[in-house]
């Protein structure tokens, strides 16, 4: 029979390397899950600290911890942290290490908006390093070590967030044309937010 005989050794070597890579990816996914848990704890701690300022006036911040996300809200401004599914190489991201990592995405929206915008992301590496490409944190101290990261996100996306009226031609479509009800403007239409969510993240 013509042709080269099948050599199973290189094939089995490739299978073993693939199995090892899958194990590595599973470990990174477990690290991302761990970081999400600590982000939830950090968010709760910072919400508690914000009560020291607000006192009896009510909470300035609230946090909602779900199975796969952490949302922090204040005065109608919301950020949500959620893991991107899977593991990939960071070679296309700013300041890459040329390593595999997981990503946690940062979304922002105003209460009443029907969609959220991707503002930023940060990477989680197998050794516990967390970075947005500029700043770096390590999870060695658990939730406490992530307080600077979460407080940085809150400062930019909630505390320092300036809401600006858009030019009339840039108002959302639901304000450009509002169907009348019995020849009157329905008031519920005016309660939808018209500000955008622009953030320096």
C-alpha cells in the first residue's frame, strides 16, 4: 500500500499537549470565578463604607450580586462586572504578556436605559494577577486586594460621571418622535433617560 504508515506517537503527543492546555484553561476559568466572588465582596464592603457618608439620608450606593455578575448602582448610574466566557491569549490587548487569561467585562448604563455599553475590561491570569493593561493588582489578599480596582471603577463610572444634555438632533430616537395618545403627549415617554453613558474607562 503506498504512502507513509501512521505514526501514532506524534498524534498522542499532540493529544497530551491539548489535554494539558484544556486543564490550564479550566484553572484560569476557576480563577476568574474566584475573582468574581471577591469582586462581589469588595463591592459590598465599599457600599457599606459609603453609608458612613450618607448616614440617615439613605444609601448612596447599592450592590446586586448575581451568579455571574456584580452590579453597583448610585443615583441612576450603574456599572456591571461580568466574566467573558472562555479563555484566550492576550496578544491583541493593550500591553500583552502573550499569555492565556480570562477577561472580566465592565458595562455601564443609566437606570431606564434599554441597553448597556461596554466600557472597559480587565484580565485575570492564572497566577492571580489582574490588570487592565495599565494598572495591575494581585488577588493574593482576596477581596481586600480588589478594593482599589472596584473603587477606581466607581470613581470613574459613578462618582465622576457628568451627565450632559445631547444636542437636539442627537437625542435618543424615543424623543425624536413620540406617538400621541388622544392628541396628547404621553407623560411616561418623557420619563425615559435621554443622557448617554460616556465614561473615561
